[in-house]
């Protein structure tokens, strides 16, 4: 996050899959996309992304280096150029505390700061930007008044954007797990402590706690699980199994099971509502 704050996009591969890890600090939206896509002509393409320097609804506009088409980051859609209308496939991702990630991935690779450019990595150039009532930067749309503009939500939508649900972070902080329905599919949004805000203090590492979230399919062997928070982990109330925020069962009767993750992000409310004005909102 300390690097993405300045560069916003990392093109990489995981297990041979070409991906783009993206983060827009103005919307607090972190999303991971598959860089393989099918163009309007039906041909397969491999693209890499860069930051255009332009915004749409205060959100990062990416461009692909192959056609220079523009892409809206929060919805993963080509909005100008040869690839207009093309949708990027998304992967589930969580923004978690590094200590929790390292514990679960002791051999995992970490992006280093030798990027070839000089940036003040670790500093937050948007100090106090995430105060809930602050006016969003370069946003000229109408703010949906159901929540303060900078309230964090868990946002999840169908691939085509026809249906969307937002879960108020305040609700998740109180309950730990909130069931939701998306296009007839029963899901659960969950939150554990650990992750901090990158947009709070001038030093990213000193930001206040905001929690790490995920959206999971709670079905295992035909049984729908319900969850409660147990420290930095989840525990299902049916079997007492302990789960990570990534949906991995690490202790108990279901150890070794893995829940399907659903692509989501934790944007500010103003941005989610701007892109999904008909979103259902679950709040207190």
C-alpha cells in the first residue's frame, strides 16, 4: 500500500496468471484484475496498465499500454478508446495487516521499494483525507446522503454491474459478519481487526485501525455456515472451526477447507454510490 499510494498500479503475475493490482487513494478502492481479456473483435489480448493521470467520479482512470484505451478502475470497464465496453475479470483480494499476511504466507513475496523512481514511500500525501465528512477531491456529482461521503463500505457487485450491495463498515465493526444476497446468491461480509487506514496520518504505518474485510460464499458440503469474530480470525458457529479472513479453515473439524471468495472492495461511500446509484445499502 505504501508503494501503491504513489504508483496506484502494479503489473505482475501470480502462479503464472498475469494480474494488475490497483489502488485508488481518492476512492480507497483496491481491486485486482486479470490482464488477459477478449477485445471487441473477439480476439484475445494481454495488456499492461498505467496511470493516466485523469479521474472519473474522482476514481483512477487507467490506460492499457497496448491500445491506450482508458479504463475506470472501480468498475473495471473500458470507457474510451478501442477497448470501450470491455469488462476486466476481477479476483478476490483483501487489504490486511502485513503481520497477519506474513503469518499465513511465510514464503510469500513482497514488492520492494527499488522502483527506479524516488518517492517518499511510507508517507501519506492525503493526510486526514478519510475524515468522513470531508468533501471528495475533484468530485462534482451528487453525494448519496444515506451515509457520510467518506464512510467506508464493503462493496460487491455482479460482473455486469446490474446488481450491487454495500455494507456499512460501522455495521461490520459491531457484528463481525453480515449476511447478504447478491443476484440470488447467499454470501457473507466479514471483518477482523488488524488493517489500518493508509489515508489517516501523515505516516501510513501509524494510521488508525479500520479492519480487514472479505466477502465469502459460506457454503461447505451443502451447509451454510455463520460466523463470529475470534480475535484476528473467524469461527463458524456450526462446527467451531477457525478461519482466516481469506476463507481458509486452519483449525477444527473443517481444517483444510477453503471458502470461495467474492471480488469486493472497501471504497468510500461517495464513490461506490456514484458508480452504483441503485446499490442496496446495509447499515445500522
